């Protein structure tokens, strides 16, 4: 009898053999089916195989093709960047030009509107001043016996009978609704002068608003401004022509003068625009200045609250930007045109007012600098006066 352990061993060996044969058959079949693929893999993995030249060629061709494509892409990118940059620069320039043109147009519109607003404000102020004056004094002037139409008329009438001294007189010019008091100079060059402004020591404040310059202020026996309305009535009488005389005295006692024929003013609606004829004298023609832009002839009167100085929007004075000539001249009133060389209403320069602008007559100079003016007077007289020397 064969032992059980031996029988089991034989059976196990037979099973292992059969299983091994099956595995071997499958491996052989797989090897036959994929031999071509395996050969290809071997050729590629074997450095000494015959396919090496073809692989190298393919690799070189691929490298050349990739390099060419990269170069083309880089050139296209640079071309697109240059075009984009050029377009951005061109667009930026056009945009800046468009914005600049728009800003210029807006600024011009603003300047025009600003001028219109200033004119309206000035007219409103004039109306308010007139209403305020009438409200305070509905019957401002009592009937008074006038001595004449003006100081020249008084000199021509009374002076033929008796000596006419300088002093205060009452005149009633043609066109004026009331008489008023004036200072008459009956001594200088034959007399007959109506004094319209006088400055001596600065005791009277000339830093005034429009309403004060309109009606006048100060002391007729000392420093004063007669008033634009009164000056207007005197110089705009029928069949008359007036001479304006400006008399100046410096701090060292030197004197000078300037006279203008055919002096007259336009009415209040035109802000008492000044008109001057032929000049003569030794102080220089400061009203017309040394340059065209300094000409103060045929310009309206200005104050700090009624600005007609022509600075739109600003004036350049000695490299300084100035919006208002009146403010630049310590808020005094005058016939300013971009400020100019003349302002006989400026604030006196003396200790305590070191920053004051001073009384200006820019054509009166010494050692290439303006003469410091201590006193000044402005007088008017009819030109046809036979006593004029």
C-alpha cells in the first residue's frame, strides 16, 4: 500500500506542473503577439541599435521646428507690443490735447461770465448807494445862493469888480440838481481854479469805498476828495472846456507839475471814465505812462468794491500776480488800468505805515527811482480864461 503522504505529494507536484505549463503558454503567446512592439522598445532603449540615426534626425528636425516657431512667436509679440505702445502714446496725446482745448474753452467761458457778474454787481452797488443816500436824506440840499457856476466863473464875474480871495465858495454848475461848496484857488496863475483833490500829511483816510469817492470826503480847508459826481457836473457844463493841473511836492521840497487840456468825465453809468487831452509840464505824463499797457487815459474809476481796473483775471505787477489794483494800492480809489503809473490817492508813506503804497506819479523820477511825494493837489479851470498865463 502506498503511504498517504506520498500520494498527496505526487498529486501536488502534478498540479504545480500543470499550472506552470499554462503560465508558460500564456507568456509565449503574449511574446508572439507584441514582438514588434517589444522590438521597437528595444531599438529605442538600445544605444547600439540601427534606429539611432533616425531618432537623432527626428530630434534635430523637431528642435529646428520649435526654434523657428518660438522665434516667430517672439517677433509677433514684439510687433504687437510696439503697435500697442504706439497706440497708447497717440491716444494719450490726443486725449491731453482734447482736454486742454476743453479747459481753455471752459476758462474763456468762466472769464466772460466773471466779467458779466462783476459788471452786474457794480451796477447793483451803484443802485444800492443811490437808494441808501435818498433814504438817509430825502431833502439833502437846501436852497442856497450860489456865487457862480464854478471858480473860474466866480473869478470872471466878481473878480472884475473887486479882489477875489482864495477860500470856500458855493457853486451851482449847469446840470447839477443842487449847489455845493468848493475850495477856490484865486491866486495861482491868475486864479479861478476849482480844487478837486488835496493831500498834505495823510491825516484824512483815502482808503474808501465807492460811495465815499462818489460823494466826496475830507475837509475842504485841509485834505479832501471833492467827489466824482461834483467833478462831473463842473467839467461837463455846456460850451466849456477844462484844464486839469496836477501839482506835486516831494519830501525834499522839490516841486513839479503836469497839466492836461480838455479834461472831462463820463457819467456814473460809465463809472466816470476819465478823458485827457494834450499834456504839458515837467513831471511827465504818468496818466498815459511809458508803455501802452500803462495808459490810464479813457478808463473808468475803480475802488476796492467796484473793480474796473482791467485785471481779468489778474495783472502782473513787478512779477507779482494782482487781482485788484485798488487792493494792491491799500484799497484806495483811482482811474486804474492794470494799475498803471499814477495814483494820487495812494496812502502816504511815513513811520507807522511802512507797507503803504505811497502817492504815485511814476514819470517823476530821480536817479532812476520814483520821487517820494509829500503833498499833491488837483485843480481844474476853464481853458478860455483870459487871465491864464
